[in-house]
């Protein structure tokens, strides 16, 4: 919001220093804080210290620029002959901060991977996220409430639920965000763009609560359902937002060790149903879902079945490091009757379904982890230019520049590797991706989450006490430091993925080299 058009001289402002009329200047804008003195979160004395003065330096040493928009009603004019220097970004705008955006969005650098449709999508998803997701995400983090149906419906109407599954026939005929991209042209670079933009609020629990279970679960239905009519029914229900779906693989006894699953599915004598018994733990979105893509033990191996919430299905919320807005659940299946037609893939060969599905899940998580790390880098660069310590800005301290250099290098390296793998995904059928990219995606994910560990650690050191405070300027840093570890565990622990990547590579080790 632009300040009122009335102008004042600095001499006029200096006359307003009492409790009955207290003014100050921030970035050439005049604020009348008379009615705000008693309500100021930092206490009355702070405002009295800057009464009648230019408080720009003091303000930006303590606050982010967005605070001014919250209190725009106190702006009464500007200083004659001066214009504000700090620009308020609008929803959808790119950040001018160095390294705040991936290089392909720079007006200077070029990339062979992206075209105008990717740029249109990037701006549209960012604008949608900033207008419709950011505030609700942070409100839900505080309250623990789940994503509202209103927002789910809005995302479905915009085609964003459809995009979460990646490219495919489910997108044909879908006009994404009013037609900025047609579903038929949507590729994995569009998927990368969407995945990285949707996590920009940096509210980690709400990020998973934004139907993360659907993102990692519905792909198994789309790729492995045996009945096309049934597949369409499930997909239509879920992508319309009318029904919710999650992936239920992990158990208390079996996390990354998928082969150790204990939940059983035994066929009835007539062969028409499975009777499922067992438990699942740490299931994202499980608390509210209607469908569960579930790993089970059948007679001769692992299988995957879709279980509908019904008699015998019980879910309980689990409290984790982020809020209950993610709907993380403990699930009990007690003699649940499931039609055999709900089998995904082949019976006893469910490991193929699970491992193939892991690729897109891990790739999406990697996109998100790198994007979140980049946002933290941006916050640190802005703060380093803003914060004064020992009479200098933080950025003027060599030790701070070294920390920023490490963080930037890690983010840029992993983004480049991500784009290289994404290019391969665009040129490989799904089955080939499962065969050739499981190892590289696994290694990239562990590289990205190791980088996030470094970024989190350095960012807290740069921000100090604010980096461990859940409110105020450092809330993004605190949230990231508290929750970045989720990506190092979910979808396969770092150690397991590192081993997977090397083992897959060794399968092609040339014997002639021995």
C-alpha cells in the first residue's frame, strides 16, 4: 500500500516527540505512532527513543520490511523531495537478492532446460502460493489445524493437485492456473518448478499437510492400478479434492527396511477379498485420509493394496517436531476387508510398486529441500546486509561471507545436479527411470539433505538468538533448523540411500577393471 500523498519536512517531524504526538521516519515515510506506543511489542521506550527522528537504521536492524505493510495505517505521508528506497515485493515477483533464485530465472544467465512455459508457470505458482497458501500455512503451524477444504478446492480448480503427480495422462485436458500451461505439455521441469515454488512459505508441517500423502501415494494408483475404470474413479475423487489419499508403507518395525513389513493380507476362501491386519506408523496425512495405499505381506511376498477407510481402520495423530497440521498418524488395520481388485501391480511383487514409486517421491522431496535451503540462504543474505554488529553490517565480516559462500555453493551444486537428473527423467519412460535413476536420485537426495544440515547450522549462527525464536524475523530460520531433518529420514534415510546409490552403480562395474 502506497503511503498518503501528504508531504512533510524533517524539521516538522522533529516537532512531534511527545506522548500526545509521536512521529518518526522510516525509509522517507512519516509514521504517526501516537496510538501505537502502548501497543508496541518491543515496549514504549523503544519508540520514544526515535521520536521525531529518522528511525530507518534502527528499524531495519530489528525488523523485516514486511512489518511496515502490517502497520501501513500509521503512515501519514512522506518527506518532501524524497522517495522510499526499499521496494515492497508483490505476489509473484522474483527476488533481486543474489542467489535467491535459481540461475535459470536470472536475466543474465541462460539454461538449456527451460522455456517460456516454465517461466509462466513459475510466476503463476509463486503468486498462488503467496496469495493463498503462505498465511494459512503459518496459521496452521500455530494451531495444528489441517489444510482447509476451501484451499484444497481452490488448488484442484487451478489444476495444482493434478500437477503434483508429475507428467501423465491425468493432466490431459487440464488447464493449469487458468491456462498458463496445458496439461499435455507439462514435463518434469514443470514439475520441478511447481514443487520448488509450493514450498516457499517455509512452514514445514503445513508443507506436508498440503496433501503430501497424495503426492507420494496417488502415483502408485496411476501407474499400477489393474482396472482402468477403477483407477479413473479413484483419481477423479482424489484430484477433485473430494477424497484424500496417503501412502502407508512405514511401520514401527519397518522404516527404510521395507522387506520387514509385518502387516498381513490374507485372502478369503472365495478369493474375492483380502483380510488385512497390522499397523502403520508416521503416515503423512493419515489422520484424515479416505484411502491408504498400503504395503502388506501376502502369501509369497510383498504386495500393495488400496484400503478405503472403513470398519476396522483406526487412525491416531502422532506429534512430531512439526505441528499436527501434517496429520501424521498411527494406523491400525483390524480385520479390514479389502476387495482383491484393489491390488496395485501384481500380487507378491509389490516391492516393484514400492521401489518404483520411491523415485518420484524422493525426487519431489529433493526439489523441496533444495528450494527451502535456497530460501534460507536468501534470508541470511538479507539479514547480513541489514544487521549492524560492532558498528558494521554482518556482511562486512569475512567470517559471515565464508558462511554464505558455503551455503550458496551447496545449494547451487545440488540444483545443477537436480536439473541434470530431471533432464534424464524427461527422456526416459517410467520403467527406465526405475531402472537407471533410482541410484542417482537416492544419492542426490542424501546430498541435498546433508547440504540442508549445513545450511541450517550456519544460518542459526548468522541469526543468533533470532534463529532459535519461533516468532519475529527469525521464524523461518527457526522452523528450518527444527524441521529440515524430516527430509533426511522420510522417503529413505540418508544412510540407506547412500548405500543404494553405490550398490546400484556397482552393478555396472566393469569386471575388466578388476
